[in-house]
């Protein structure tokens, strides 16, 4: 029977065969399952291992997304080389680049003698067969949108091709224990291209964040079955590849202006990692009927809410003021603990008074103007003290749970008005 003569029943049967399991999976009660710790492979890149929760889990499938040119292939080439140098068999399969192109990148990264295998192929079945023959420990697919699977009639990159190719790879990884890393394209909105089910199928989803025009890149875990989510790794893009940034706080504060108004430091928790960042505000009298509100690195709706609280609860006049907020270093702050530093930065710029070069602030603000307790206060305070910040403003409710670091002064506040008064004293003293 030719392809054109196949009946709907025959086509349905072929689809069922593709999705069918081997039927020989062993059945356990929950108590019979061994409690062995998962086996992990170190990528040789501490920041990548941190984001993954300690390394690449054996038999796991990881999806890495990010804008074109941000460094996905560079980082994975470096990781492949490191793993191969430790005697593991690594297969790097690309449907976008030729083997010569991959070799050029490896030469630039100093990875040409590492011994990992390279395959320029977009047939997923052929790639899986090669990996199985080699008994590969790690398989890198660059990218999943270029792959095709025989029997699926649509073009590479289509919903059905991406889903079926990923499913075939997932079955291979779980049955053999070979770990797999997929590179995923992103849409103009910044989300992963292809079916949403792709993110549900894999074990971990990592996003590369950052501007290609800047040297720093953030690798964030938004899903991880074997570790914490929102874990963050920081890299610097150099001519020799991705270089790890060990002390992110120092890098993010390196170019902070001394004695400038509108600048307040806060400590954000990115997964298990405390990171200091500079919250900058610029307040200027508007010449238009509607004042402008612009924010980079925080949610614009959150900014509007905080400005309303500042006006209502602390007596600031904001209706004729343009307000601009920027989180230095390309960071994005999503946690409410950034509220207090944003409000103090706005007040500092509005009064044109320096908040203090040794001052850090953090706390969540409610609509009634109250300053609410924040999680991980001890770790935040310790990081601030380590970086030389001796005056730390935080919610009064957190004070009783914190051991004060040597040389640091903790200032507890319970309302926005109380926090702003601390800046007002600086204005009066100046």
C-alpha cells in the first residue's frame, strides 16, 4: 500500500505505534522505589550547575531558550567540551550549522581538542540512533525547531514536528539514561517558540536574559524538577566565550555613582542567591498634562501602585512629576521586597538628596502604607554587610529574627512615612 493509498485506520495505527511504550515497564509500590540520590554530571561551569541544582541529572531533558546571538550555543559548546574532557561521550547535533561552523566556534573557545562528537543533521531518528550506538552520556540538540521526524508530514518547526521530535528524545533519554539539552528559539515576545506542551514535557527550562549590546548575561531557571526555580547564574560574554561571574553583587554595583540622588541599593534573592543591585530613580517636573511613568527592570503597574501609596500615605506630590525607574545592570526585579528601595529612590530624587552611599533598603509595601516582612532577611542582611553597607533599612517585623552583623546598623520601619522621614533628615542635615 502506497503512502497515498493509506486508509485513515492505517494512519491512526502508525500514530499509535509512535506513541506506544514498550509495555515492559516494571511496576513498583511507592515503598519499593529505592531512595538513591539522583546521579548528576558536572558541566564544569559552576554557574550553569548552580542553575540546574547541582549539575545535569542523568536521563533528564533540559530546554535552553533565549534571543538569537545571546550565547546559548557558546555556553553549550563550552559545557560539552568540559564534560568530554572528563572522559564522557558527548554528541553535539546541530540542524542549523555545519560541522565546520561548529569547529570554528570550538577553536575560538579553546575546545577543539576536547574530543566531543559533532553531527550536522536534522533527522531526529538518525541522531538518536547515533547517540545510542555511541552510548552517549550527553546529547545536545541545536535547535529543536530545526528537527524533523519521519512519519510526521509537516515542516520542521511546526507544532507537530516539535512535539513529536521532543517526545522521541524524551523516550530515548528516560530509557537509556542519556541526558539531553535542547536549544529552543524564542518569539518576538520573548517566550519559547513552538507548542506550550514542549515546556511541560522537559525536566528543566532555562532562559538566557540580557541585551546583546551588553556584556552580561543572566541564565534563569523557570522550571526545574530536580532543583529550585528562579535560580540565577551570571555570565560575561567575552571573545573567549562565556566567563562566569562569581561575585555578582560587586559587578552590579561597580559603576554606581557616588553621592548621587535617586540611587538606593537593595538585595534581591535570585533562587538561593542574594544579589545587590542599584535601584535608580529620576523625578522631574513635567511640562505635559499627563506625567510620564517609565520603568526598566520592574513592572510598570507596580510602579504606579507605589507612587500612589507615596502620594497618599507620605504626602508626596506626584501628579505633576515625571518618574523614571531603572534597575542597573539589566536586572529584573519581580519580588515585592524591592518596593521600599523603589520608594526611597523616588523620594531621594524628588528631594535631590543622596540616600547615602552605605545605605541599603528592602521591604514590601502594602496599600495602607505599611512595610511588610520579607523572606530570607538574614541572608540579605549578611550580603549587604559583606559588601560594606553599614545602614540597612528593613521591616521592623524582621528585626527580632536577625543576628546583626558586626559593624552594621539595622533600622526597622513599619510604614512608608517612617522610611521617608529618614531621608528627610538627610535633606535637613544637608
